C-alpha cells in the first residue's frame, strides 16, 4: 500500500465525528490507554457503538489494542499520528512550480 493510501485511510477514519472524539480521547489518555468501558463512560456512548468505531481506527493503523487479562486496552499509535500529521505538513510553504510532467 502506498504512503498516500495509508494516509488517506487514516484521514478517512478520522473523518467521522465519533471516531475523531474517540481518537482525541485516546491521545489525551496517553500510554496508559483506556478500555472500552472507560471510553464509553467518557463519551457517554454505548460500548457496542464504540466497538465498530474502534475497529475502524485499528484497521486504519491509528489505534493499538492490547489484551490485559479480561479487558482490551486501546491506545493511540503516536508514531502513526506523527506520520499522518507530518505527511500533511512536510512541504508546508515550500512553494509550487508546475513542471511539464504536471501539465501532461
């Protein structure tokens, strides 16, 4: 999968209001992460709704899940976050010039 495809998938996952709220909560939670029940309590959302959204974030590579006994801890993948933000800002303010390849 190309870098553009990976980034597009991450941005598409974050393009839903509920998933964006979940992701921002996990970023705030830090390395300790949160289990589904904790996320549900913070966002006042049913756990069944969260499971679908979490699986989308996991598939997009933005969230890591780790089983700890009977619960699953969810953490933001900070490297994926940095990679996504970096992709968007890497060429900031460097200027644009049209090449003959671009015009074709």
